[in-house]
C-alpha cells in the first residue's frame, strides 16, 4: 500500500487492509459520553437523595409533604439541581439511544457498552420504582 493509501486508511473509520477483504472498525476503549448518559439515572437519584438528606440535617427530622416547603429551606441551587438531574435521569434513554446510534453510524465499537447498559438499566429501573413507590413521600414533598 502506498503512502496515500496509508493516509486514507488511517483517517477512514472503516478501512480495509490489503490482506483482508472485510472492513475493520475502529475500537474505542471507553466512551465518556456513553458512560455519562448511562449514569444519568444514578446521578439523578444521588443528587435528589443528597437534597433530602440535607433537608433532614437542617430540619432535625425527615421532611414531609407540605412541611416545610422545599423552596423555603434556603438551598436554592441544590433544589434546582435536584429537579434538573431527576428530569435528565428520566429522559436519559433518548440521549443514550442517540449516543449508541451515532457511534454505530460512525463505525465505532464501544467495548464497555454492556456494562454501560447494565448501569443504565439498573439505575433507570431503580429510579422508576422509587418514583412509583415513593417511600418517605419525598417526591411528593419535593413537588408540592
């Protein structure tokens, strides 16, 4: 293969080797965007749980619906971040699917795709179970 062919093969995500007729795909060791998308439900739960725990420490008791209003605690930034991360955790399947489709379109194989999907499925299932069951009525308290 001449120099021009080597340059083209190095810049092309799907290249063919002169000895192999099948295309080779580039492999990525880990994909930080994929891992971030997969971890969003877990991050949302962690930020919301830390907000509830912070309210517990400030009040001296677990917060209950309508007592006190979460906006009145003085944790404005933490309150807003909890809401944003819970929302992002709930809509993260869209981002994860888009990330996987873009990686596939670009011809990239992601080695940690299975573990990222396991973290995502576990975190997303836990997020929905806790939202449905709402032990302690913390989501009700947050939403009031």
